[in-house]
């Protein structure tokens, strides 16, 4: 064995041993039990050990002031990211499932002589007919007995007024777009508050979110206690986000929001720091009256709403059940716009009267900690992602050494921390957090997020609300040139640094090996980011949901029952062999509905049906697909499939 290999194995041994122990132990621990604190404690101990080593052993000496300054600057950035991680782990020591509470409270709600009146607000600005029609049909199909549906049109469109009337929905528009979504909602609140029968609760739906029939019934049970001001439910998506779509991983890797809604929000709920996320929420009207309706001094009015209500004695609780389905950002630019708006709105809150550093504003200590955790995530973690790309380049090309370590020491101290963190976070999130994929999702929007953070800190007032566009044309290849140029430049500089430092037979210091390994990882992330920047066409018009519903299909005199593999509002894929040819008309019976369509694809194992495009068929399928019996959820995250698809996409 050569000395280099021996050195690497010697340094890697502690990390490899720790990883093996965690892989053996973690599967035996129930992640939803109180024992979850033990793996988290292990990760925290290794984080503290790593920070101590970084602070005492890796900062360059003052002999070289450039290296010394770069070392402390990079360590400060890394420390802010680790601070976000440390606080997040503390949050994750608890979790809460409110579904049993909902089941226990159902008799209380159903026993009421007069069911509370709920006004459902569908907030819209520029969405198309097909999206809004789907949302209205879903809202009108809810099983709760006492509610009204209102279409809040900030686009002042005559055709939408007519469409709302067609589906027996109320329609409201206003003369201007002051304060964007919050202003639109407040205009509607003023209107319904003045009616002969004002609502007891309101529910907010974004224009693309379709509710299941039990949405209101399930959510309202959690208002059993009078201090509950908001019930928030998760956002589930019918379509892949840009990362899933462009890397072809939508059947093996969940959307980026699943960690937030399925792991982090239940933990925040257990600590009493869950917050409103806008759509798919139900809000107590009396609580809104108390605070003067929706706040308008942040473009993330939903989070600010939670803080204002908390200051006035009202809680926000989280019900982690798939009760509505919407559209994830369909393109990379929309993905970035959405996240930069979230970041901008958050820092507007930090700078405002409800910020964590405004003492005496009525926030609890736990609220301040939660806000600081989020602040460190938006700013520190994203700044560290940029620094992680730049630091190796500075060393390889300019000789600026921000981290003073040799290979063995670096591997021996970094790997135990890294493996502990990834193993525990992967276990807590049920593999929703994975190396490369998680780093990639963060890197894609890092430029815009950091810009939004600085703007929110320095110039928080007067920022406009940027709507996340939905329903655009995805039939052509789209190249995000600005992002691609940025990532390509970083890639070229990284490869050039490796060539300059390691080219030829010249001797290099041992510390250069750390920069080399670091650069290899960065190269992989940057190539993946470049691949995502080239957005491939998506030919499928309707996104499909999974489920095994029995369907009876009649073709001529042949009648047989099959099970759905997947289904959309426009058709379905069925398992089995049908005695019909492509193009043949068929009659379909699903549940109590009979529809017509034709065979568009068949094989020995399955066939696909496209339904006739009629208003009745579309309304029927919308009610069926969003009835709660189907899901876009990935049952099992397949790591090897994700890795294979990633490699295939990078080599394409």
C-alpha cells in the first residue's frame, strides 16, 4: 500500500467506523419516539467537536495577514451555517402528529347544531382558465355543509367573473392591486365582514390548489380550543419541481418541500412555533379582527400573520395530512422567484416591529429563537454554499489559504462530523435529505436569495410582491443563460485551479489534497446545476397521481375490470391487457361515474386511455382525482435510482 493510500485510510477510519455504527443502530430507533433525541445528541456532539477543531487548529496564523483574514471570514460564514443546523437539530428533538387529535375532535364538530360558516378565498392574479376551473370545482366538491367560495380576482378579468358564476362561486375584484395578495385578502375580509351573515372562519387557497372533500372538516376540528387562530396544512404537489423534472428523478426523489412540511413543520408544531404558509390554511375570523386583518408590511404576510396573532394570544397549529394539491414551480425561474420572495419577506419581518431583536414587542423567547434559526438558514447557509465554491478556487489559483490543515488531519476531523450529520439527518427525514441533491437545490437559487437577504436587511420597505407564474408552456427546451454562465464560470475556474496546481510533475504541499477532494465535489455539484439550467421539454399536459382504483372498461362486447397505475384529469394508465387496439373507443366506469374515451397506448402489461374532452368529463375527473384516494407522494425514496438518473442526466 502506497503512503498516500495509507494516509487516507488512517484519516478516514474514525468517520467510517462512526458511519458503520450509525447505520447499524438507527434502523432500530423509532424516529417518532422520544428516543429520537439520542441520535440528534450524537450529531450535536460531533458538531461541537468539529467547531472546536476548526477554531483552534485550522485558522491560518497572522504571519500571512491575507490567509489569516480569509480564514476567519470563512470560519465566521461556516459558523453561521452550523448555527442554523445546531438550532434546527434542537427543533427536531420533538415532533407532533395531530391526526389522532382530529379524530378525537370530530364528534365535537359534528355535534354542533349550527356548523361554523367558512368563507373559502381563492386568490388569483394572472392564472389561466384551466388552473382556476380545477380549483373551483375542487372547492365546490368539499363535504363540509356550511361554506361559501369566493374568487378574489386581482386581475379584474371579465371571463373569470363568468367562470365563477358557471361554478356557483362568488366573485370579488378591486380597483387596484395595493399590497398585492394581502391587500386582495383584506379587501375580501372587509366585504364578508359587512354581510348579513359574516363568516366564523376563512380559508385561503392559492389559485392552483385543489382541496380534497374532507379539507375543511379535518382542519376545523383543531379549533376545539379557543386560542387556536390558524390551522395550517401541508402543500402537496401534482407535478415535479424543476430539479425533479430536469434530472428525471420525480419517481424516486420527493419534491424539495417535503422535508419542510413532513419533517420540520411537525417539529415546529411540537415547540409551538409552526407558522402560516398562506395557501391551504384555515383562520379564525375573530383573531383576524383582533389584529386588524392581514399585515401588509412584508411580502410574506402569512408568516407575519402568525407572529401578530401569537402576540395577541392566538396559536398556529399544523395538521400534517394531504388535504390539498397544487402546482410546484414548473420552471427554474419560477422556483427562484418563489424562494427569493420568501427570503425577502422574512428579512422584512426581521427588520420590522415583529423582529427577533425588537425586545418588548410581545414575542416569546421561543419565537425569537425560531426566527434566528430561519435567519441563519437564509443568510448563513446560503453564504456558506457560495464560500464553499470560492475557497478552493482562491487556494488553487491565488494561493490564499483559508483553511490550514493537512490531508490526514482534515479527513480525521471532518468525516466523523459529516457522516454523523448526514446519517442522522437522513434518518430523521426518512432520506429526504441527501448529499448532492440537497446541496444542489440550495445552490440553484443562492444568488437571488442572497440578493433578497441584503435588500431585505438594507432596504426592507417598498418591495413588490412577485407572483410565482403557474401553467406556462413547457413544450420547448429553455436555457437559463445567466445561471448557466455563473455556474460554468465557477466550473472552469475550479478545473483550471486543479490543472494549474497539479499539472506536470511539480511537488505540491499535502494541504493541496484537501483542496483537490473539495474541488471534485464542487465539480459534481456544478455540473448538476448546469444540467438543471437546461430545462428539457415536458410533453405531458396533465400531471398524474398514483392509486390502485378499480376501473371497468368496455370495448365493444368485451368488458373487464382493471386497476389504475396512475390517473390524471385527462386520462389514466391501467394495468393488464385489453382486447382492443390503439384508437378504439371505450366506455369507462369508475366508482359511480361512466365516461368515454379511446385507447392511446397499449402493451402486454398495461394500456392508457385518453378521455373525451367534455365539461362533464373534466369536472368528474377533477372531483375524482382530488378525492383523497390518489396521491402524487413517492412511497419509497430510491437512492440508487436517484444516483443513476443523476449520472445519466450529467452524461446526456
